[in-house]
């Protein structure tokens, strides 16, 4: 066995026990999406841990489970095309004793990630190899003068995760990807920004809790590949401010530095068994 294969085998075997010990849904139903309209997409996790997803592609589950962007990223390789575009309707029942509403946001996120990772492994056959690599990143930080942020009316006990635009831990769309979130934390913001920045973004603000954000759109640092057959168009982002200016209006900034980041390679995946 070559050194590379030994390393891959070690990583895959090392991941297996942690998945086996993690929280798991007790009942899962996965079906092809009844609707293909992007406006019908919604992913919700209730305070008791139950998951309800409509027309959700696998990449969105992967993003939540491993803190990687929805858009193509060098931090995730060998992901098949269908994983980004084919939607699924999913209903998953959490263990009876689980009560996420009693936990802080960090603990909620850890358990939700465990649940989704197990679902991806069991129903999509997802196996990832992972290696850490030192690379330049943007550290989302508090700017000089302090944050200018408004606390959200929604509390972390009321809303665990809901991608509806008016709910929590999600952002509304718009030209230039404005930072419009009804109830988001700084980790949500860092992950959202990484979809259009030229480097990974990590949360180093030390700010806790949920905030309501409203901003202009901004000029993306990178764009995902255009869909097949798309024709060239003018610059739709002309006249928008930079991301730096938008973040500064919120009392935030990006600081370039080096950090070790996980790089994931898809070793195995399949379209799920449906029921």
C-alpha cells in the first residue's frame, strides 16, 4: 500500500468511530423534491431536533455539516454535479430526549452538525477524507470603534435553524448578496461571505448571540461558474460598494492572516435510497 493510500485509509477509519458515536436521527425519509423551483427551498430544524427540508440539494446539507461554502470551493473537491443541483425533500425525526432549545448557539450547532453528518453518511453514503492545510484566510473581526450591530428579536431557544428569509441563521437574497439576516450569528456571517470572497472566512469576532443585519449589496470578490449556455452580460455589480465598506458600516472588518483549514475530498457518495 502506498503512503498516500495508507494516509487516506487512516483518515477514513479515524472518522468512522466518531460518526458511530454521534447523535443520529431515529427515522429518516428522503424523496426526490416535489418541486424544482428555487423559491420552494427551505430547511428547518425544530427546537426538538426534527429536520424538515424541501427541495434541498446535498451541498446545502454539506455546508451546514462541515462549515464549507455552498458555492464551488477549493475546500471541497470531487463532489458530483448532481449534489449541487438535485433537490430532495427530507423528513428526519430526532431522538426523543433531544431539546436544542435549552442549549446555547455553539452547542446547538455542534449537535445539528452531528445529526446532519450522520444523515449524509447513512443515506447518501458520504465518506470524506480530510487534511489540514495552512493557507491565507480572512478573519472576520471587530473594527476599531467596536461593533454597530442590532440584537435580534428572535432568541436561540425559539429558532434553531430555518432558511426562510424572515427566520434565523439565514440571509435573504439580492443583487450583490446584501447582508440581510433576520437573526444571524457571526459564524453564519463568515460562512455566507465565503461564498463570494477570494479566500476562506473565519469568525474571530468573539461576538455571541443573534443579530439583525441590513446592508447594501457589494461587489463579489469571486463568482461561481455561469450555468451552461449562459451568454456574457454587462457588470451587474457596477456602482455597488466594496465588502470592506459594507462591513465597516457594521463595525466589522476582514483581516488577512494564515490559519490551518480543513480540506475535504469526497471519497464516496451515492444518490440516496428514497422512501
